[in-house]
């Protein structure tokens, strides 16, 4: 075997902000068992965080991981991850984003970056190949992510610098603060921005001038060329993730008034159609390295209405659903404004929507009054109030200081039985509409990061034009229609399939939107195994991937068991999802059948080798994955499954 | 030589493909095509490096069936026109 390590950059960079120490270690020892990025990060977190560490403790570590295929033109390979002990769920936190910083990190020679300790004053980190500097950031502190990036680009006279940074929300330890890539992409959810803020780290800039080599270049490029054909004729790039609007209405997957309703009122359906908004204001596409669909981002220039003059690339479905329709806001361009504002402030859109949605529903029901809000009226549909509250959250001002905790903790603070209206999974504000899509629901509710649809949810259920015959083949499953959103049949197995798919994507840096997650014709695990095998020069099979992904999942789970009290009850949908049938729309009257769901959860635990009563992994399961030490650890804290 | 490409998404996949043509590996540094940000307007500037520019100059992809940058571009119609114009100018200079 050749000595050269292909595809990987070869080193993990560690920067200690407390004492300024900078060191590197080889990536090699982690690769076989943990693959890359998120996989290596959870291993480091589990091994190195003592069980008594808390999220804002300088002892917590913030780990950035460039996917193992980053730096190559493999399809959709541009994602960097960030992982840490998170302040929202109190357990494993992880988020990913398209990232030029990720590519540059690899070209600079590093697969991962581990931030340790805490700087005594605001700093930013400069990574330029072997030159690593912790620099003063006092003039950047307090600035929005947009202003901070403009300032640093101007100061260094380099308009093409790429950075990840936090905004005021991260600085002010807003629980749902996130990290922003340049100006328009976010490492969503889990509050990783607050951890970065707690370390006094404002920004990271990477510039790399080296190259990434693959072991079998011809085979690799042949695969890239051939698989690009799978995207010909696809229109998933046209509106980006907003593409799912119509399908969501069909499956009652739209959030209206904080999940009270699951569809947009028919009379508004066309008026606020976000695809029309994109068509009207689009000035060009926005894409990232390798993207198969030609970019899901759309550069928009709003030329009229209350947000006239705004130029940004903010056309993400999640913002539309989690803020605009959750708050029943009718102005079509609001989603663009709200997304831009959240990115400037470094706020997770789901925390903003979740907390404000909860507050508006409580206001509707008289649980919260103007006495609580400092005189603000929290009426549904009030765009100005929503934007004002987002600012107040980021700066922790007035009522915003409570909302900054996220809906679950805000409900604890307010009390008065308001927790029923706090829509969250494991303490994290929920975006996913769970009633009406069983595989999407199971994957979201069981997710180790606290909700989210990128670690196991069956997204394909919620996307249009997927063919059941093809799905049966792709998922290798013998049920009539694997994508029948209302069916419980086979869903545990399908979620397990997606847990593997998502983890492999995340570790290699591949975008889910370029894979069978959204379109059953796109690349899948076998294609990705071909990329990866050609890249590293060793055959890695889909079975190998499955084993690695299950090892990762079990370690995420064990990490959570160490730091939280999560058990079976935390893998359930929200109380509202279990208690109320869908009130209106195409699926009116449909409800999650509690007995069916419990049976599904049993099946899910059984498939994983986890204890049905507690959800805990068993010793046999852990040992089979080479995690004997983890089994010993869990036994000590009485959390080993039976 | 610089060209305006209003429907370029700025993904830089072409840069990675180009570095592969020259060196058999991937980097931004070894690319003769550079994607440059414009100020607020749609699209990007596509710069093709020539002798005298810093960096490796574009050799019009000698030895490749299709120019690699073009082959990997998801918005290739425009890029094709740009390359045709560039290649014909290069030919004129050579003659
Ligand atoms: S689909 Fe969107 S998120 Fe995915 S790689 Fe393309 S531009 Fe990035
Ligand atoms: S045509 Fe020129 S710019 Fe394009 S890949 Fe070939 S050498 Fe590079
Ligand atoms: S020219 Fe094509 S490949 Fe290059 S950045 Fe633009 S869209 Fe991407």
C-alpha cells in the first residue's frame, strides 16, 4: 500500500484559545472506523469531554470537519460540519453548511479543526496553510455577520475571502445562535454559534493553496462524469428547496399558526406561493462546488414592497415554513427578509420561528399578555412584530431575553401550562410537521441531535414525483409503496436506511439535496461508495458504510446518555402531534395512532439492537461495533440496555 | 481575459476540473479559470488566464475531448460561448 493518504488532507488542527497552543495530529487513526467530519468529531467529543463539562465551559470543544470528499468535484461535495456539546438539547450538537471555508481548510492541509479553551478577549482565527494565527477581533465584536465580513475583506483588501462567523446572537449566548458561512448559509440548529460565542471566537478564515489528490483519478472522474447525467432534466435547482411547496400542501405538511393547522388556507395558497416570489425577484443562481442541481440558491433582488432594495440569496424552504407560515404572515417577500435578518444576526431560523410561534399561540389563548411582552401585541401575521422580536432575541432585550432560550425553556420560565404549545423535540424547536408523514416523523422524533430531518428522516416521503417502483429497488425493501406517507409499514427499516445515508453524506461532505433524500433518481450509497473507493484507493462497500454509520449513531446516542436524561419518551412526537388529529386540509381527521407508533418504535429499537423499554443500546450491540469501552461507560451510569 | 457570465452560480467546480487537467489533482491554485465575485449583480466574472497573468494559463484543454471546465459546469451553455470566444481569440493571436 502506498504511504500517501488520498482524498484526505491528512491532519487534524487543534487550536487552544486559552493558552494559544496550536498543534496537529494525523487523521489516519480515525478514518477506518469513523470515516470523516461528523464521524470523527463525535469520536473526539466522546473521548475528550469529561462528563461534567457543560456547553459554555471552556472545556467544551467546538469541532469543524471538512467532509472527506471536499476539495474534489464529487457530486454535492461541499459541506463542512460543526459539532459540539450543545446548549439547546444539552447533548450532541451538529450542523452542516455548504462551505468554501471547508474546501480551503482542506487545501490548507486540515481535515478537521478542533477549537479548545476560551479566549480572554474577542479573537478571530486565521488559517493560511501552515500559518495559523489567533488575531484580535475587538473591532468585529458586536457587528452582524455581514458587516464583520465586509470589514475584514476591506481591511485585508481581499474581496474573495471566505469566513464562518457568529453574529450578535452568538456573542450574547442566545441558545439557538448559529454559525454563518459568509453571508447566506447557516450551520443550522443546535446552538453551535452560542458555543463559539462562549469561546470569544468571532470568525474563522481559511485560505489553502495546496491540492487534494485522489488515488484512482481516472476511475474517480469517470464516476463524476457518469453520475452527473442523473441530474439532467431535473428541475430541483429551479426553486431550490421551495420546490416541495405543492407536495407539502398535499400531505398536510405545511405549518400554519404554530402547527395548529397543517395546511396553508386555500385562499392564500397562491398568494404566498414562494416559488412565485422566487420567479419574480430572481436575478441569478447561487451554487457551491460539485452541486449536481446547479445550485439551490437563488440570488434575489426585492424591488418593491416593505423590503424593497434587499439583495440576498435567501430562498430556503425551511425559513418559509418555520417562520413565515408558522406565524401566518401573508407578505410573500417576508421569508426573504426574515432569512436575511437571521443570517445577519447569526440566529437559527427554527429557534426564531419556534419561540415566536409559541408566544403568539400563547397570546392567542390569553396565556401570555402584554404584561409579559413589555406591551407588544403578538398577533398572528404581524410581520413587523416578528422582525422586532427576532432582533430582541439576538440582543436578549426585553421579552426577547426569554424567547432567546427557545420555546421549550421559555415555556418552563413562563409556566401556566404553556408547554403544550412549545413544539420541540428533546428541547429543540421543531420545524418538521410530523402528522401525516410517518417515516419523516419517526426519523425526526428519534434524531440524536433533537429533531431535524438530516439524520434519519425519510425526506423522500415529502418530496414530489418519486416513483414507488424505483423506491422499492433503491431502498431494497419489500413493501407496496415505501413512500406512502401515511403507512407505518417498513418505516423503521427505511429510517434506518436514511440514518446510514445521511451519516455517510455528512461524513463525506455530500449534500443531501443531491442524493436520494429528495429524488430517488439521484446518487445513493452505491454511487458514493464508488466515489470514495476511487478517491482513497481501497474498496469500501455499502455494508462497510452501514457499519460505520451505525457505530457513529450509537456513539451519538451514548454521548447523549452521558450528558442528558433522554429515554424512550424523548423519541416521541410532540404531545400535540399525539393528541390532536389534523384539523383541516387534504388529510383532515388523520391522526398518529399511538399504538401503531409505539409498535413502530419497538420495531425501530429492535432493528438497532436497543432496549425497547429505555431506548438504550445493549452491550451486544455496542461490542459488535467495537465499542466495548462505551458499553462499560454506560454500565457505570446504569444506562446499558437490556 | 475576462468575461461576464450572468447565469454563473459561482460554484467553482470548473476550477477544480481545470486543476485536474493541468496537474491530475484538485486545487483552486492550479486552475486557469477563475470565478470572480461581482458587486451585488447577478452572475460572476469568468477570467481565463493567459501568458503574462499570474498562474497557469489556459491551454484550451489540449488532449481532452471536451474542455474539462465545460464538462463539469451545470450552467454550461453560457460557458461554452465564453470558451468559444476565448479560443478563437487565442487562435487569432497565434496566427
Ligand atoms: S443543492 Fe444547494 S445546498 Fe446542496 S450542494 Fe447544491 S447549492 Fe449546496
Ligand atoms: S479550457 Fe482552459 S480553463 Fe477550461 S479546463 Fe481547459 S485549461 Fe482549464
Ligand atoms: S462557470 Fe459553471 S462551473 Fe464555473 S462557477 Fe460558474 S456555474 Fe460553476
